C-alpha cells in the first residue's frame, strides 16, 4: 500500500509517541530520538498501525 505524506506523518508521529511513552522497540536503537526510531521502523515496514480509507460515493 502506498501512503500519502499525511498518512506517513501521522503513522510516524503516533509511533514516536508510543516509543517516547515506553513502548518496546522493533529495531535496534542507534539513537534515542523517538522520531528517528519511528522512521526506521516505518522504512522497514515494522509498525503495527493500519490505515482505513473511505471510498468516495458515486452519484
């Protein structure tokens, strides 16, 4: 699935918040910056967050 830049930002932001609150990491930490860790998890497709999209109605 291809994400829009807004979906990507929302996913990374939500995961960074989880990491900063003490959630277990899904990658080996090389930095303590939650945003960088969340980006690395996103790039490796490890974040357990899904996106639901509504299809527009046809008239």
